[in-house]
């Protein structure tokens, strides 16, 4: 049987890269907003990518 789930190291790298990218995008989009919504946006972006990488 072959598995389509990436190795844990690869998944961690993908999560880190996509999380940082989404955090940077959230900073750019929410720059004029207060800091609390900015933190919520960044945390939500990172969490959403983490959930996408979990096996079904």
C-alpha cells in the first residue's frame, strides 16, 4: 500500500511556509486595523493551513 500523506518533516515545512506566508498576507491586509484583529487574522490563517494538512 502506498500513502499519499507526506512525511512529518515535509508536512512541518509546508505548514511553516504556508503559515508564515498567510501571516505576512494578514499583516499586509490588516495593517490599518488595530492589533487584536491582526493577531486573530494571523492565527486563523496559520490554523486553517494546519487543519488542511491533517489526514482526512
